[in-house]
């Protein structure tokens, strides 16, 4: 899932969630877990998860 948060204007969370078909609770849980991450941090996290997955499957 990919949600690009608007940077040029403020959009109410309820409207953002409705547009992407997620609940407000899901949004706030995601934000509490990941906070504000830039693209490089997200790439690092994905690489780490991928490496763990590969190691966990024996391949």
C-alpha cells in the first residue's frame, strides 16, 4: 500500500483515510509505529526486512 501524504496543504485525517479506504485507527497505529520517515529510511527498513526474510527461509 502506498499513501502519499500531501505536503502543500493540510488534509483532515478522516478525509485522507476515506480516500485510501483505511480506518482512522489504522492510520494512527501506522503513524505511531513508523512516524515520519524519509525515503532513505524506508529503503533501509525494507532492505533489513528482506535480509531477515531471506535468512529465515534458509536461502
